[in-house]
C-alpha cells in the first residue's frame, strides 16, 4: 500500500512539473503576442507606417482576387471543353 501512494505522489509531482512547463510556455507566448500587438498599435500612430501596412494588405487582396479569377477562368474553359 505504501508503494502505491509513493508512486501516486511521484506521478503527481511529475505531472505538476510538466503542467508548470506548459503554463510557462503559454505565458511567454501570451506575453510576446501582447507586446507584438502593442508595437503594432504604436506603429499605427505613424501615418507612413499605417499607409504602408494598408497598401500591403490591399496588394495581398488584389493578388488573391487575381488568383480566384484565374481559377474561375480555368473552370469556365474546362466546362466549355476548350
């Protein structure tokens, strides 16, 4: 019986250590994400940075739209048998 409890407490100790490592990693990730959001918000205060970010977003949207258009044209040609 003593060995059972000894093993059980050892398992709980190892589990607690592992969970602590997970918690530390999650905390570090949340901290880094928070800092990134802060830095992005701070950068958005600068007009040229905000305009650059908005232009990059628009460029990405145009690229995606052109890709969708090309795929649709391919489907049209396949449906027409060309």
